[in-house]
């Protein structure tokens, strides 16, 4: 275990683990070269990783999910996604003293991230994050990320594919709905992926 202090001097405890193998970034070239069964294994691992955050006590939200928020390691010759890049993570503890919404704003200005962020983040009236449903924003970004891994594109598939069942294809569409209230919980996503 190790400790890190925040801006007001409070310590957070976290575990440090060595990576089990040389990690790979989820570049377009790497994704394209993956066999379909490994893409599905990666998608399942991504959903499990986000579920572990959303089920933590208190829950916390990544707020910048994308293919670049995961590294892929091989464990027992199977791909294992590891969630990284917590620079935008939202602390939901009632004693949280500050937020890092500015970090999210910086990423929103990155053109490569604009297809991944939920549409409500671009509403003009949002000046800070107090009224945003970060769980549903993570679900939207996870849907776009899964779409990229499983189809090679951020565009939602119009029907089931060789790799995606009708239920999985439908879930991707539900995850990426415009209205956050219409998006599923991570448990509903876990039941499909």
C-alpha cells in the first residue's frame, strides 16, 4: 500500500501492483489485429472494471473513459484490460473537499475525445459538475468505448454483427442514449457484456 496526499493535506490509501506483462495501448492498429474472441474478453473486462468503481463504497466515477483509459496486459495468455488515467476521477465521498472538473473540461476540448463524451457535458449552462449524473456519463463513454473495441468505430452498429448479438447491439444503443435517465446502470450492462 502507498499513500498520496491531496491539495488540503489529506491522505488517500491505495494499492500499488506491478503490471503482469508488457502493457499494450488500445490503438486502432492493435484493436484491428485482435481476434473477435479477445475483443469480447476485453469488453467484458472493461465492464467489470467500471462496475468495480461504481460499486465501491463510496462509488467513484472515472469521467474520462475511452480506449486510452485502458491498458491491455496478457495474463495466462488472455487479454486483461487495466483501467488507468484517473486524473478526472470524481470523489463522491461527502467529505470531498474539491473536484477536478477542470480536468474534464480540458479533455472535452481534445478533438479525439469529443465522440466519447456524453452530450450533456456540452450543455452551455454547465459551469460546474454539481448537477451532472457522472454514473450515466461513464455509461455513455463506456458504450462508445465498447463500440470502438467491438466494431472498430465509434458509430453505433445498426444491427447485430458476426461478433455482437442482437442484445449486445441493443445495449450499446441504450448506453449511448441522449437522455442520461434512459441509460442503463452498470449492472444492466454487466448482464449483457
